[in-house]
C-alpha cells in the first residue's frame, strides 16, 4: 500500500460522509457503473456490510461524486502485471 491509496480512501470517505452514504456503497456502486463491468465481488462478515452492498444497487451518483471517484481512480499508481500472475 502507498500513501496515495490511503489518501484516496480518506478523500472518498469524506465525500461519502458529506452525502450521508457509506464508503462501501459508494465504492461498489462506482465499480458497477464502469463500462464492461457486470458484477462486483464483495465480502461481508456483518449484516451492516451486506446492507451497504445492497444499497449500492440503488445509489444515485451526482456528477460531482462521479468526478471525485474517477479522479481518485486515475491518481492511483499503476503497476505492470507480473508474468504468470493471471
């Protein structure tokens, strides 16, 4: 993990909190909005985590939240795929 990844999570957490949304709901909803993505795999060990995942299905993104998520995604470091990893 790099500091930039922790900073991205904190930024996204603040944006989600400001809208009264859970961080997990926003993250799952954003993944599902991506072209070519047909499902999201998530884990839940508590009922509230499952509730957050379900609420992602109905979450409406405003333009600002969409821009924040996209910007944070493109700031993350990219690493080459190690040969034989896939």
